[in-house]
C-alpha cells in the first residue's frame, strides 16, 4: 500500500517536473544556452502567485498574472542579457556565468523581500484530502497532474501544428538557414524563452502550493529536469516529459529503502548511468 | 591585529581556491560550480585525520589533495568525454550531492552543526598555534601555489590548455589529447582546492556545511570573474577584494536578516555586470 502511495506521489511530482524539463528543453535546444536562471523564473512564479493570492486575488487572475510575469521575465533575460552577450560574441562559458549571476540575483532579491523561511499558500482548498482507491491525494496534487498533462499536450500540439511552432523548430535545427529565410533567430529566441518561462510558471505555482515556498529551492528541480532532458534526448519534448516522470517515480519508490535526504544521489546516479551508456538519450532520433 | 591576520589568512586560502577555479574555468574553459564541494572534501578529510590523530598535518594535507585529485578526475572524465554542458550538470550534481553528504552524514562530518575543535597544524613537530604563525603557514602555502601556477602556465602543458580554450578542434587535429589535458587541469584544480580546504579547516578550527555549499561555489566563481581570468594577479586580487566586501557592508546599515542575501545578491550582480561589460575582469585576459 505504501508502495502504491509512493508511486502516485511520484507520478504527481513527476508530471510537474516534466513541465520544468519540457520548458528547459525548449529553451536549450533552440537557443543552445544552458539557461540556469530558469530556476530563478521557476522560483519567482511561486512568490508572485503567493503575493497575489495572499492579497485575495481570484485564483484565475493569480494564474494569468503569474504566467505573464514569468513570460516577461524570461523574455527580458533573453533580450537584455543573452542577446547582448551574443552581439559581443561571448563564449558559452561567459553566457553560462552571466546566467548563474541572473539566478543568484533573482533568488536573493526574493530572499531579501520575503525572508528565506518557508511560506505556505493561504489557499484552504489546496490541502483538502481525497481518498481514491486507498491512495490519499490533495486537490493540489490532482490539479498538478491534470494541468501538467494539459500543458504537455498543448506544447506538443503547438510545436508540431502551428506556424510559429514550426518556425521555432526551424530555427532550432539550423539558425543560419533560418536567418536566410528571414526568420530572425534573435526574435524567435525571445519568443522561445518567453514560452518556456510561461510553461515553467505552472509547476512554479503548483509545487509550492503543495509543499510551500523557499527562495533557494529551484536548483534541485532544474537539475533533475536537465537530467531528464539529457536522458530523454535533447530536443524531444515527449522524451523529457516521460523520463522526468520516470525519475520522480524512481525517487519516490527509493524512499522504501533509502532515506529522503539522499534522493539527489538517486537522480545523479541515473544521470551517470545515462552518461556512460547512452549519452544521446533514449528518444534522441526524433529531431 | 588579530582581525587583520585572520582576514589575510582567509584571503590567502581563497587565493589558493581562486587559482584552482582559474585553472579549471579560466584556463581550461570548463564551467564548474562544484569547486566548493572539493574544497569541503579537503577540509573534512584533514579535520578528521587530525582530530582522530591518525597522522600529522603534512601527510593529512597530502591525503586530502590526493583524494580531491581522484574526485575531480572521476567527476570530469565521464562528462567531458561527452560535452561541456554535461559537465555543467555534473558539477551542479556533485555540489548538491556533497552538500547532502556534509549535512546528513553526521558521523563523519558532524552534520549541520559542523566539526568544532580541529587541532592546529603542526610542521615537523612544531605546533603552529598563534595567528602570526598560521598566517606564515598560509602565506608560504600560497607562495608555493602561485609559483606552481606560474610554472604550469609557462610550461608546454599550460600552452596546450590555452590552445584548447581557443580552438579545441585545431588542437585535436594536431594530435594532442584534448580530454587528457582537460582532465589533468581538473586534477590540478582538485589538488589546489583540497589543500586550501586543509588550510581552512586548521586555521578556523571549525568547519560546517555552509562554507562549502553552492553559494560558496558562486562566490569562488565571482572572485575569479572580478579578479580576472587566466592570470596570477587576477586570482590574487579577486579574493582579497571580495572578502573585504562583507566588512564594507557592515558599515552600511543593512538588517542582519537580509545581510546574507544582500551579499549573494551583490555577487550575482557582479557576475552579470562583469560578463556584460568587462569579461576579462580587473586584471585578467579575455574569458
């Protein structure tokens, strides 16, 4: 019974993690930037939502404003930081250091404003329990799974069925050719980072709704998500999502034998195995 | 006077760490946020060996350096074989894993409370107890470190590393072992960081996980970025400047609750500003 509960918990955290992985994968496979500051956008989402919710905003308004704020922040980072560095022909190392700087700035601005302590969402329905076939779930957890699956489906649809999605994939596969066909890679990059940041706002709100907010908690999910992206095959949306769910399930099931504080070890172990035996990932062919 | 001594000694420990980070990030061009983890491993090993009276200070330092070399080789070999971005993930992973070990492995590391009462270092039977003696020790060690760094940079090996940073493909084309050179650079960086850890532990006689977390790694990166990459002067200027920063901050009236975040915030801003406007730092070469 405990195993079943852990399995379900894994599916819940996994679906949220899957969205982080998708959003990072989109940004990384298109801009080729290892966008560490994404963890900052993820953290920011929770705090923006918390501020609005604790001022009595309706939930829908909170959601829309938070997603918009994250989108704007992502676009700002791309436009003001990465694009500037690109114009100066900065090496990937320089871009990465700047991104880490942006992450440090965001995390610590949040910590200075809201204090580094855990904050709980003032949402009463979020922690109400439902028992489904012997498994206890909160409404937040059910919402997390539904919203994540919907967002996953929407992302896949967007990138394969819409013009803009196809343009983004064109730029991702060959920026030079895309520029010749007047696609303006730099503009597409801003759009992609914006979309990625909007997607990451969802897990950014839903996970703290369940577990509470902390300013420095973005790095671990981002790291797990990047591992899922690599193991799933860079550029494959489905691959990242599936592997993210798999990692979260494994992490949760491992709680049966290993205490929770070592779960980062499990994640990392999975990464090392992939790196040694299948560095291109499971779903790599689909590009 | 004691205050000045401890500032100098600590800054010198960080100069050793700066040299280590500079070798890895500046010269070999490998982005790493796990430098503080390696530093911590060195510190805990020397602390344990001295506290259990297994051996004297000099052999303990040797053991710590060897372990840190082995650790860095083990960490870099599988990931650099694939690509630089895989090492970014690896270094984040190692840093988070190391912090988990430092905090949770209570028997070996004292957990979050740290290890108090580390005995002072001894050199060939002489106990170094006063601050003046300890400063002499760190100064001599840093002198040796700087000499080694300077010699390495002049040696063919140093030129090989510079060449790799400029154009990896060209270096591989003339038949030099790129992976081997990078892993050797990482090994050297490990030796520097490990011995810095030993000096740090014996100088403070107390260590805890906070000194070796991700924030500490970011601080190390900031030191190299501000001081300047790839030069001896840069690795010396950075630590001395940035360690003075907390003292300067005490003059400005910042509430103590946000002092830590404010400090990290400044590091983040420095990273961004230097990457945008002066990637070579104060006294370095182009990063």
